[in-house]
C-alpha cells in the first residue's frame, strides 16, 4: 500500500500501462479489469477532488502489507451504532476506494507499453538460455573425451614429476634442518679451539639458513637455540677479551677482534675491554696484597678477603713491604704492557686495512668502518690516562698504608727507586707527570727524611764528640765517586765502566721501557746490588798506598808517570763524563816538594772517619733527592745542615778563643762570623748545655736543633810538644776544606734538581757557607802560632836592651837570636808533626804567616815599650829587624814577609817632623794608642817640644775615640 500511495503521488507523463508493472505481485488489492478501467476512464473526473480523496485516506492504510483493514474499521466502531453514520462512513470509504482504484488504473495504463516491451525481452532471453544449455552440454561431452584421452595420461605424468621435484626440495630442506640441529656440537668444538670468528660465522650462517625455513614448525625452536648459542659465544668472547688484560697474545686478540667485527660490535668490544682493564687492575693489586697479608698472618682466622683494599694495605708488615711492592708493580706492569701492545695492534691493523669503494653500499660500509676506527682510537687514547690514574691510586693507597719512617735507609731508597721506575713507566705510557704518586711518595719521604735526618744529626754529634781527629788513610786518587753512595750518579762517569758498557747503557737509555721489555722480562725485577760484589777500593794500607809508593814518595814530585790521569788534567768537562777530580799540575807537585811538610807521605786527601761518614750521608741524601725531586729542597737544606754542623764543630773545637778574637787582626771575616752566628741560632740548641729545664723555645723548634758538640777528652790541645794539637787541628780543618770541595763538585748536580724558586738558597749556601770553610784556617792556626813561640820572653829580652846609645852599633841584639831560635824550634816541631800528618802548603803558609805577623807585632810592641831612644838606637832597631828578616827568609818561602812594613814604618816614624807626624798618626790607625803615645813621648826633647807633644797626643785621642 505504501508503494501504491507513492505511485499515486508521482507526477509525470507515464502511462498507466507502464506504472502497472511497478506494482508488486504481493500487493493486497484487486487489479481492475479492462472493462472496469474503461468505465473508470469514461466517468467524469475531477483530478483535484480525487487527489483530495486520496489524501484524506488515513496513513494507517499505507503502513505495511500485513495491515488488516477490516479489523481496523471494526475496532473503530463506536459502542452505540448509528445506521446513518455508518452508511455515511461507508459511502466515504467507497469514494476513497473508487479514487484509489481510478488512480491505480491510470498508472497501469500509463506503464503498459513498457510492460509489453519488457515481456518481449524476457522471451528473447529465454531463447538465448536454451541455446547456451545446448552448448554447455556439447562442451561437457567433449571434455569427458579429452579427460579420458589426454589428462589422465600426459598430465598425470607431469603432475607426478612436479610432485617428485617438490619431494626432492623437501628432502634437501630436511637434510639442512638436520645439519642445523647438529651444529651445536661443532660450535662447542670451535669454542674449545678458541676459533671465535669461525664459530660466530657458522652461527650467523645457521641463523640465516633457519630464517629460510622458518615456515617449518621445528625451526622456531632451532632459532631460539641458535640465539642462545650466539649469546653463549658472546659471553665466552667477553671472557677471552678479559684474558688480554694480563697476557696479551697477538693471535688470540686478532681472533677476538675478528669475532667482534663479525658481530658488528667493535665499539662494544672496546668499551668492554676498558672495563676489563679497570677490573684487572683492581683484582691484580688485591690478590697480590692479599697473598702477602695471608702469608704473614699465618693460620689466623681473620677474613682478609672481606676487607677493602685500603684496609688490606694496612696489614702489610715491614718485612714483606718491599717484596709486595715489587710484585705489585710487576703485576701492574703486565697490565700496562698489555694495554700498550693492544694499542700497537690497533695502530698496525687499522692503518693496514683499506676497503675498496665501488658502489653505494661500499661507501656506507667504509664510513661505518672509519667511524669505528676513530672511535677505537679515541677510546684507547683516553684510556691511557684512565688506566694510569687507576694504577697511581692503587699504588698510592699501598704507599700510604704503611709508616715507612722506621725503614732502613737502603730499604727506603729501594722503595723510592721502584716508585721512580714506576713514574718513568707512567711518563712513557701516557706522558703523565704522576702527580698522585709524587705527592704520596713526597709525604712518605718528608716524614721519613725528617726522622732520618734527625737521627743522622744525632749520630754526627756522637761521631764528632768521639772523634780523635786522626787521619783516615785513603788512596791518593780517592774520589767520592768511588763510594757506593755515589754510584747512582751514573756509571758513565765512573772510570770503572768500560766503553762497551757505556755504549750499551746509552743504547738502552734511548729505547723506552715498553720497547725493552715488550718480548719478555720486567723492569721491576728486584735485583739488590750486593756490596760484596764490588768493594770500595779507597783505603790505603797502613796509611800508605803500598811499600813501593812509600819508597817513591819523592819521585812522585819529579815524575808524573805514575800519577793518575785524573790528576794530570787541568780542566774537567762534567758533560763528557770525566771524573772532576781537582787538577794538580806538575809545577804544583814540584812546588810541594819544597813547601809541603809531607814528603814522606803520598798526597792523599786529608779527612777523618767522620768526614767520610758525612760524605756518605750526602750521597744517601742525594740518592733520595735524585729519585724524588719534589723534596729536593728539603734534602738540600738538610745536607746544608750537615755541613753547617761539621763547620760549627770544627770552629768550636779548634777555633774559638775570645782572647785572640779581641786582637782586632781580622782573623774571622765578617762573612764567617755571620755564618757562625746563623748556624748557632738556627741549628744549635744552646739551652741543652745551659739549662735543661728551660722552656723558652717551643718543643718543635728545639726538635729541629742539635746540642752543641763537645771535644773528645782524648784530644789534647795544650801540649807544646805537639804544637798544641796541630796534627788534630790540621786534620779537622783540612777535612772541612775537603768536604767543602766535594760540595763544590756536587754543586752543578744539586743546582739541576733544585726548584727554580729555591735556587737563591743554594747560591747563598755556597757563597756564604761553603766558601767560608777555608777561612777557618786563620783563627784555628792563629791559636797555634800564638802559643808556638814565646813572645813574652822576647818582650822581656827587648826591655833589657839599652836604646839610648850614642854611637851606631854593628852587632844586633840578643833578642833577635832568641826569636830566630824560637822559629827554628817551631820549624823542627812542624817537621815532627808532618811525619804524623801531611801539612798542605796553604796550612804551612798560614802558620808561618801568623807566627811572623805575631813576631813583627811583638817587635813593634817591644819598641813601643822603650822609654828613651836616640837616633843611634833607632838605627840599632833597624839593624836588628834586618838581621831578623835575613835569617827568617832562609827558614820560609813566604814572600813578602808579612807585616814587614808594619815594623819598618814604625821605626822610620821616629824621624818625622811635628806636622808630618800628625798627618802620619791620622793615616796609620793600625797602631795601638799605646804605641803611638810612646812614639810621641820618645821623640820629646829631640825634635818635638811639649806643645807639639800635647797637640800630637790630642790627635792620637781623636783617632782612638771611634775605636772605643
């Protein structure tokens, strides 16, 4: 009904015949016959009225096909029926039905031509279908014939062939799968053979083959198994990589790198390698120290393995400290050597591998390879510093874990030598200055050295207080380089090393440690030099070189054929490695024949056992300083204290005499007095000898000082028979001079290791202390000269002489002969002393100079005591003095005679006029007030009056006033 309503509402030129075909055969209404349609058309109609009738039909009639209109209308009836209303309603429904029927008839008539045309088409289609059925029947019949004659025979063969090919392929696949399942056995064999590249290559090929057969259900399990195997290979490869850290093997490392390259994990391998090196350092040092700790602990139950490395180091005993340090450095050397050889391997292989570029894929591969190489190169370069830093920290912890202040000197030097070698390794390894190691060893060294130096100073005081100042017999060619303590200065400078050894040592110095020990060995192999192997041939037998040398002592001066080459040289070049022994020319040797009181002794250096001990201490200090340059200043400062204390002791024992210091003769220079005062203030603990209970200075200050030494009671300095201990004085003074010469010889070496900021200290030490050693000769030998000759007796003899004679005398006075006899006696006793100890030419000259100077001043003092003197008496004075000079010049070679002008000028001043004498008094302040006053008083009455006398005495008082 809905469709009917729709068709009824459409507008258009369609005929009812066309529209009738659109009706569904299921529509529930009767289609009018032709006659009815004709009657409907013949009835007059009002289209608008008919449309209104259609529109007035209730919508429910058009709702759906199952609508029951009868039931609907019956239900609409009211409870009380009205016939008229029912008829009117019936008529309305009939009109609506008639309108609908008429509308439907119009539509059918409108669609009738289309219906006819379509019906024709249906008939044509029916014919075509019948023809097709005939064709299909014929085709099937022919196909049945073909099937029987061709398909079952020929195509059956082809199908079987195809099936055979498929089965062959399946068989190959099954065989491949079987092979894949058996590869794990071969992989295990290859891993045992350490053929990691082959194992990885095989595993990767298996994985590639497995991906081809992934459509088989068994392959999924095989894939997971191969993946597990590959992970296992990587784990074993990582273990193999870790073995490189302690024992580098080229073939082994090449296989490992090839394996990682196949995996595409070159960068990962390098990261893992550095991690393994870090771990190897930690494990190595821990195991080495743990082994020694457990060995020393014995069977104790202490769980050392649970301790931290830092705590473990504190359990190392002093006996096992050095062997453990040696093994520690040897183990760390193996790790660093492996890293060094790893870098060499990469430099060689990475530079040798070149990838040809032919297409785009190769370009990409080349870029990736270049990137990997650059990454590896940078990683290895950065790893150098990191590895060395780890090594430093481990060794630092070990060094600071033990107090080394109680170590023996040789043991401590050995530790320093090992650390110095380790720092050399670090510098060659990565160019590091090893600040961490230097600081740690500096702390230990400063701590050790303070205690060591304090003990050595106390020992030196003990040696000095027990020293009898007897000559220590050494050979004539003695050099400090012959002592064991100075062997470290280099065998290239020692005459005992052959040229072949020198060249070999020079060649080894050029090659780095890594190059020397690349193929084997270890720079930290502990080799303790035994002093029994090479003895110090420095001591002479019984004071003589040999009986032959004793017999030919005089010949030594006339012929230098037996003199060592080192003594013949006038110039020594330290850079050439020659021994810088003080040069002695032939002329000097010949002059010693005349002047030295030592013709029965070979010219060996004069030194004592204490001197030798100080020199050995200096050598030990320099060993420590050379090995550990950061404490060079502290060591040199302590070396200077050794020299200072020795100098102060010699001065205190033999040169201090307040009586002679007040003479004003300038025996001690201002520089020497300043040096002695400085030593006394900075080094000598005066409170110990003055008041032991005094606490004016702090304990720290006193700890740095040493009590003043006391001369041994065995040394007698008051006997005139020994010239008041001249032999001891010569040995003490000349040993100090020899010690100063050795310090001067070592100056260049000390200067080379001294920090630039501290070099002024070294220069000041040499200029103000070392150079003053020879200046001690004057005050020390002055005491001998002042007591060796009886000057008081000479004054008494001069007082008995009558100087106011009236005639010129031709005979000198007796006091001159007495004085000359004293000098002859002095010369004899000097010869006696020289038989005991050699008296060098400078010493004999100073002794004679002092004696002559004192004699001349005594003569002037005697002349100043004269009350009356005539011109003839002055002439007699000149005669006496000339006689004294003439005889004296035969006893000594000193020229000119000291203070000769001092006497002659005083004698001649008697003849000066008043004005000339006043000017002379002002110019000659070297004379005492008494001597000048006596000169004026003696001249009174002869050519000076009382008024002039008063004037001259006033001038003398003006000259003397500044001296007060």
